[in-house]
C-alpha cells in the first residue's frame, strides 16, 4: 500500500472507518486493501447517495483483477482509469470461459 | 444434490434397491387411443398412497429434451408435460395424494449454484446457435442437404426460474390439467391434488419435504402411508431417508449413459453437429415407417426402494458393544450427514473426498471407528454436534496426504492404461502384417457363400509369394524415397512398411488430450500452501482467513442438515467462497457456530431473477430492471460480468469446472431495486408476489362437499381440514380468488386442447399445518409404523440349511413367476445356445426380432421345406442340407443340436420344427437332445405341455396341416421332459 493512502486514512479517520464497513466477508486482506484504495481514490467524485455506484465500480475492478471477470470494454476502461496508480502485487491469472471454449474448439 | 456420481455409486453398491417399473401402455384401436384404466390394481404389485412430483425434473426434459427434437412452441411443451405426468400417474397410481411442486424462490444458499448454471446455460445457448449457423453455412456450401430452418425461437431454458411469464403460464396450464383429469379420469376420482407452483417460495423437493414433515408431526397422520417421490436428484434419497417413513420409494428415469442424441443441425442420429455432412436422411425401415421412432426406446423408469436401502445400511452401520445403546434411526441420520461432505448443492465438496474414490465408505469406516470415542451420534433431529464432527474431520485429515498421493497414482495409471488401450486398438485396426490372398483368403465364418474347395493350390501359393515380394519391393522403394526426401538423416532400416506407419502414429499420439494445468499439485508436499494461494489468493499463514472459511463451512454443514430435517432455517445464509477448506483445517470448531439469524425472508421472485440471471437473459425482466444489468451507471453492474473465469480444478471440460462468479451483495441489490419497483405493471406485481399452495379434488371425494360449502358460505378465515374426511391429512383451507369450481367451465389455456365444459373439480388455497417457531420435528419412526418385509438375503440363510435363496425382484415377495410360452422358449434356447457356442458356424443367425416373419402362413407338406430353407439362407443361415457332406462322428450331437436350434431360431424357421415333426423319424434326435439337456427346465416343460393345446387352437384355422399331427407331437414332447421342444431336423430328407 502506498504511503499516501496511509496518510489519507490518517487524516480522514471518520471516512476511513466508514469505508471499512464496505469490506466483504470473503475478501482477503490483499484484495480489500486494493479495493479500499480504489474507493478512497475516487470517493470524492461521488455524491454520498451515489456511493453504491462507486462500490459497484470498485467491485467491477476487483472482480476483474482478482476473479478474472470480464465486463464490456467501455466499463473496464473506465474502472482501469479510475484504478490508475494502484499497485497489485502478484495478481492471479485466470482463463475465462470464452477462452477455454475457444481453445477446445480449436482442437 | 449435484452429484451424479452419487446415484451411480449407490445403485452399484446397493443393487437391490432398484426395481424396474412395470408400465401398462395405452392401447390404440382404429386410431383412437384408449387410456389405461388406473383404477385397476397397480401392475407393480404394490399400492402407493402419495405421489410427489418434483416438477423441475419434468419441466426441463419436456421443454428442451436432449434425445429428441425440441417442441416447437410453448403449447407443445405444456402438452409434453401433461403427458409426462400422465405417464407417471399410470405407473405409480397414487390412491390418496398427488403433490406437484415447482421450484419457487430458493434460499440464498442455493443462489450461487443457480447463478452459475444460468450464466453457463446462457453462454452455451449462444455458442450452440453460433456453431449451428457456421456449420449450416459450411454444409450448404459443400452442397449438402439440410432440413429448412424452423422458424422457432431458441428456447432459453433460463426461463424455468420462478417469476418469469413462462412459469406463470405453466401454473395456469397445470390448473387446467388438474381440473381436466379430476373431471374425466376415473383414476383421479379419489385423489387429492396439491399444486405448489413457482410463486410459493422454496425448492420443489423441499416443499414436498415440508409437507411430509408437517403431516407426520400431527396426530392424524397415517404412519403407514406409502410415499412415492419422483425426481432424479440424488438428494431425494437423502431427503427420503431423513423422513424416517418406513414406506418411501423414489421413482426416476433410468439413467442410460451414452444415449445417442440427434444432431442439432439436421436432426439425424449418429453424428455430432461438428461432423454433420448434410446427407439426406436414410429411410428408416422399408417404407420409412420407423422415421419417428428413436433407435433407443422411450426412457424407462425405475423405483428406488428406500426401505431396502435401510436394510443395507442397517447391515453396514450396526455396531456392537457401543458405550451407548445403538439406535439405527440415529445412525441413518449420521450417514446422511456424512454424505453432505461429499457434495451437495450448497457447499463445495471437501477436496479430499471424492465419491468415485470411495469417500463414503471411508467416512463410514472412520465413523464406526470414532463413534466409540465420541460418546454419541453426530446429529440429532438435524442439529449437529460439532465436537463429534471434529473428531471425524480430524480422522479424515490424517489420511488427506495419502488420499491426494493415491489419487495422483490412480490417475496416472488410468492414463497409462488408456494409452495402451488406444495403442492396441490401433494395432487391431491395422490388421496383421501378412494376409493370405486368393483362394486362401480368410473368410468370415457363417457367410452364405461358402468357400470352394481349393484348386491348384501350388499355383496359388506361388502367386501369393510373388505378390508379397512385389509389395516388399514397393515398400522398400517408398522408404528409400522418403529417406532421400528427408535428407537422408534417418537410418533407412530394413525396408519394412511399418516405417511410414511409425511416422503417422507418432503424429496421432501427440494430439492426445493436453493436460489441464494444475498449479496446486495436491500430491506434492506443500499442497496446502499452494491450495490456499491459488484458490483463495492468501498465504497459508493467514490463520484468520482460513478460520473464516472453516467457520463458513461449519455453518454450511449445520444449515444444510437443518434444511433437510427441519426446513429452511435461514433464507439469507450462504457459503461465500468458491472452494472448501481441507478436512484437517477443522480444528476447534465447537464454538464456531451458535445459531442462525431468525425471521429471515426469501427474495421476491423478480428480485431473485435479478440475482441469478446474466444480462443476456434480461429479456425476462421489466425494462428498467433490465437496464440495471447493462448500464455502466448501474449500482449493481458488477453482478453481471459478460465473461467469467472457470477454474477447471483438475477437470477436463469447462462445464465441470468451478465458475468464478461474483457473489451478490443483497443490500446493494435491494437498494437498487427500490428505485425501479414503481415501474412494475400490475401484472408484474402479481407475478412478483408470494402465492399459495392449492388443493384440488373431484366430486366424489369425501372432502368435496365440505369445500363446496366453504365457497357457498364465503367464509373468509382459514378452515382446518377435518381429518376424518381426507385420510388424516391436515392443513388450513382458504378460498381462492379465482377458483376452479364445479359446473363452472374451465377455459383451456392451450389452443389445441378443449375447454372443460363439464368441470367437476374444485380448488382451494391450502396451507401446511402450522407449528411454533421453536418446534423441533423429530427424526424418529412413528409409533404404529409397520416395517415392510425384509428383502435382502439374511446373513445366516445358509446356516439354516433351507432351500436355495430366491431373490425378490419386485415389490411383491410372493410374486407369481412368469412363464415362457413356446415362442419364448425358442428365443431363449436359441440365444442361450448362441452364447455358449458363440464360435460356431451357425452363430450368426438373425436376432429373435425377426420372428414375425415366420408367421407368414405356409401350406403344404413335405415339399415346403425347400422354400423354407431358402428363407433361411436369405436371412443369413446356411442351408443345412450341406451338412452331411462332412461327417463328424464325435461332435455330431452337439452339432446337431446347434443346427436344430438354428432352424427354429432362424428367421423363417418359426414353425420349422413344428411342421417337420409330422414327417420325422425323430427318435434319434430326440434322444440326442435329451441327453444334452440340463435338468432345470422340467417344470417349464410341464407347464408348456398344459398350455400347448390352447396355443394350437388359435392357429389352427390357417394351419390345417398341423392339426393331424398334434397328437403325435404332443406325445413326443411330453416324453422329453428335460429340454424345450426339440426341433427335429429335416436334413436327411432333403437330399
């Protein structure tokens, strides 16, 4: 985790606590830290009533990185832009269903 | 439970639980179908009281069948469903209750599985259409023929989910169907019909279980009700055991692996879509009369008798010298619980427990080992004792390492065997290295054209020699050329044709299946670490996370068991991971679970649709709801990925792998839907509301007047069913808003079916008996329950030194033995003979299916045989009169018998022996045959003699020539008690 995120959390304790509630039960520490950074980086661009949309986008990004989900390119580009600067070490690699099917068909 | 292997394992290990269904088929007379009278006794020699239908197991095969062309439209689907139910009703013939349960909204715990199925189904559907179009193009370009594309919409099987219009229509259609049968089918006259459609929450089979549980907990329940539950899921077996009802039978379609499926493109059988050639269809039968019949016959049904399974389990689980009294019923519950470890719909199975590797046997052994120390059973009434479960888990954990290693070994040796098998198959295909030719060429045995005597043998041998030398030279030249072309770097060994083959074989071998890559390598040290890293993306040192997974799994085990024994305890709970922990991780689990959240509510149907559908199935939802699945601004867009990863998890095909789909955040889903709820039309609001079970019955049912009176009195509050009017069935009745009432016509929702003008059925809302929230349903046998007769052979049978054990094949222990008639004997003798002497020259006679041809009336006496023999030979049997040319004194008798069998077994020979006996000097042959026959068939023979006369009577009209000889005939046969009617041969007279 980059230091500026830590600084940000130090300075915005209340907000950070708020965000902590959004952690999913099954999220690992590694995934949550990345997603929390995503949320914190973009939280100022969203109205408080639109926070679900931010959460949704954070999940789109996390699902893509940590679970291998694909969404339409427009959406993916958007979240990648929002996630710029977040470092994920050792992200897992996946094969999506389409890729597997294509490979099996090729045979 | 999503474990197909479970049923296979069970039916192999406990084979006597299966009984094949006897199904009486409807007859047809002058094109009019005569329905079967189901008021008659059940031909299965058992009477069932209640039939429960898990309707989703019926809806799926009827709407998108795998083994026949799909129905063209929704109406045809409905009719197919009606026919399927009719068929089941005819087989089972319930006398009291027919309960139809369609899956309603499922508990959250099931949602992950539903999601993964529907996301996959949607993709598979699209892929099939794409492939179809591609192949169609290709075939047509090649000039192939394909039937014109039907103008039918692809049926999206995802619409079989509560809340869709399709399910709503289905409910309507079933109401019509029930009213029709109650009014018109005498077999339904006294049956109470329950219909629990998709608007009632709960999975179908669990709604049925709820019904049974709540009936048997009330005092009026008949403890000897015979239940019959229809459905193919293996978990029905668990559910049935969990009821502790002594008479519980499951009926399902017989599973036949590798059934041929029609090609999706041209509808023909015998190839898959990717091999479709677009060749015109071949005529089926001489005049295409078999065009519509599948080569494999209609799917048949089997019964699974749970009382027999209980007998087996009693043998396996009974333990002597326990520190506490042994209670079989409790041990059954523990067995059910342990089966959950191996797989269920709600939890991924433990990595070390594979059903195919005998996981259940292993668990049972561990259980019997450990139970001495646990001081009691693992479960009670569906509540789990975690302390004791931990001991089981730890015992499994100890073995885990070895299980994984052994799995790898087995896997490797299996692959090796398969490889060798392929190699052998290829070799066999290639044939021998040298083959004689010309007159010496090998000839198939039993062909019509028999080999001539060899002429000029030496010249022939010379020819063959020359030929092979020439071939040798050619091969040598070829291999030389090949060597030169390849730059001469291969050592041109002995010129031998296997050279070229060798190259080819290598190429074929290399295209064998590529290994799915496996980073976990459970068989190597450090497996646990790798597993957690790859599957959960955490370090093995992350105790907290591992603990979380274990806690969820423990909760899951408690939830599932409770679900089976008490009903859905929490609609909200679910297992929030894609993988299970290891058995060895279950440490100190006692405190991990206390109680579930109370008062949870199921989703509404449309909400659940949002939870399980991919965006591609959004057409089943209102427009603004659909846009939540697609718009980038949606606050739940993350639930709907276009494509998702599949972890093959050591398996080969995508459909076997784990679909890594994100979990639904219930809070966010509800929040997003709150905004679009106002957009629902009144019709959609209705579809989204919770419905009620319905009860129907016909005019002659004792409860009919009571219900009719309720409608007349317009009583508004719920009324209890008087137990004495309905076999002790209890529940609360409420008036239906749009009821089915007698003498009120029921309009048909299906254009091709008529309205019911003379309706005599009545329908009313029904509610299961109510119990306090903390009521615990007892998992025990009820007092007054009579155990059914034992079926299995007692272990001490031999010691009793009684008569030989006769296994029971059906439901009735005193079943009347079936007897073969004459033609049956011929068939049997023919086939048995064939098996014993399979190598014989005469073993390729036509199969018994051809008998009918023999019934062509044939007149005349002694000359007839010639014509007859020609028939024989046309059908592939050799003309027997050549036989005497090769005298074989030693084998004569055996040979003779074969030949006799042949004659009456072969196509035209249906009456050969019969006729021949007139003119036969049969003494020698009969003696010969008698000498051969075994002893066993004497009783059949006697019966045969008694019946024989009647048999002839019927045929005498066009068989005058036979009548004269009946006396002689009879005599000669009854004298040979040891073998079925012997067939005197005609060969001596035929010269």
